[in-house]
C-alpha cells in the first residue's frame, strides 16, 4: 500500500513539474514576444519621428531632421545615377572654370568679421565628398573645413567666392550660367546661399539664384540658368557664390561645393537659311567668323570674313584663292541672301541661299 502511494505521489509530482515547466515556457514566450513588440514599436516610433524620411518634418519639410525651434536639416538624397553630370550651359561660346589648374582667377572675400581667421571658401582636393562623381575631379571650391567636412567654427561665418571679369564680347544672347554643385546645409531661412551676377565689374550685384533653386541633399547636381535678362547689353559679367551660416547652430553638415562654372553665349548672331533647300550660313558680326552647310551633300565650310554695316544692311565677305563667301542681311525686312563658292582641288562646291525671313530659321538641315 505504501509503495502504491509512493508511486502515485511521484507520478503526481512529475505531472505537476511538467505543468509548471509548460506554464513557465508560455510566460517566457509571452515575455519575449512582448519585448520584441516593444522594440519594434520603439523602432517604428523612432522611424516615424517628426522630420523622418517621407514624413512631414519641422516646418512641413519632408524628410527633415528636427532641430530646436522648428529648424531642420534636410536628409541626404540618393547618390547620383550617372558617373558624371554633364557641364551646364550650351555647347557654344563658353568661358569655363573647372579649377583643375588652380583658382583660375576666382577670389575669396569674407563678408564681415565673424571670428573666423580664414574665410572657408578654398580649393579642395577630393575631400569632403568631392571624390564623388558629378563634376570634374578632383578639385572644387569648397565652403567648409577639410579637417571636419563641415563649417562648424563655433561662430557665425560667411564669405563670397567671386569670379574674374568674364568677357562677353563676340558672344550673343541668349546667355546662360551653369555649374555643378553639392549642397548640404541647414534648411529654411538659416544658412543662406546665393548666386549673384555683376555687369559693372563687381560694383553692383543682382541675385539670380538662392538655396530655394538648389537641391540640398549632400549629392552632386547640375544647374543651368538663363541670364540673358540680367546681362542685357553688357560686355562683361562676374559671378559671385555667397554663403552665410547666419548663426553658430546646426553647422555640422558638409557645406557647399562648387565646380565647373560656365558662362555661355551664342557664337553667331545671324543665321541665313534657304527657304527651299535648308542650306544655311551662320555668322558673327563682331568677329566675322562664319559656318556654312549644304544640306544635300553634307558639305561644310568655315572661315573669317570682313563685316561691314550700311544702315539696315549688314554684309560679310571673304575673298580668297580657293573660296568666295558673301552674305547680306536686311535687319529691317529680316531678309537675307548668300553666295558660297569653295574650290577643293579640281572640284568646286557652289550654292546660293535665299531667305525671306531669318527670324524663323533653325540652322539645322531638314
């Protein structure tokens, strides 16, 4: 009898231990699940904090990283898709500055006393994201500090990067300004960036771009802007890149890189194109340079002639042993005509151009 009771007690004890073990496993699993959910919930809460990527942030800026007083720093954008961003502007008469041979006439001017001994604009050699594709490498002009890859000096800082005088003589409207850049600064009204133009050598300036026109995401981008209205009838222009941190807060982002600055105009101001064949001649009334093409054969020729003006009539002529070129336009009637004769060995290429309205020409063969 005692043995039976002992056997029964052991069975009950084993059953109770199994039940306790099962209960402990359930409690432990629940605890782990609760902790996992808490972590996930915390992660989700962290991802969805105001200013996170894809969600409204401070001042309603998507992707902004929230800062005190409603200020924000935009997030980094995706890396550039191409290995190099094409140079801005047009493939015409351009003055270009890629800084691969030095400052190329650009100068740095501090805007005011900010406690910074040396203005932060400087030539940078593949540092602080200048090694990324999207510009001619390795040199850029950089507003920042190479040692920290930011512009945090502990105080307000500001300076301007100013181009040399760029001669526009012999180029014509439309004019364009282009450059490659990388920008990563505080958003909103802080950390201001401006691009200005001067047509009087730097005495007065006109703002043509601001941070609102630039992509502020720590990646390289290209920008081209028509500046014809600002240039007007000016024969020179200067470009100024102006940065101001405004204060000493949120200055630990990359800053501003500028490279591949282009100021472009058109190399020709007249084009005479035949109404039926599409043959054309373009010429420059300042330099006398011309380019002509016969569309049916693909023949092209270029050279430099002499330009004369008589009232509303402008004429370019070139007379040589192997060629005769004459083109005349009436600026009042907007008509033109040309004669082309070019000797190539035993062959002579000759065609005439009659244009009833040079204002609607494309100077592209049909």
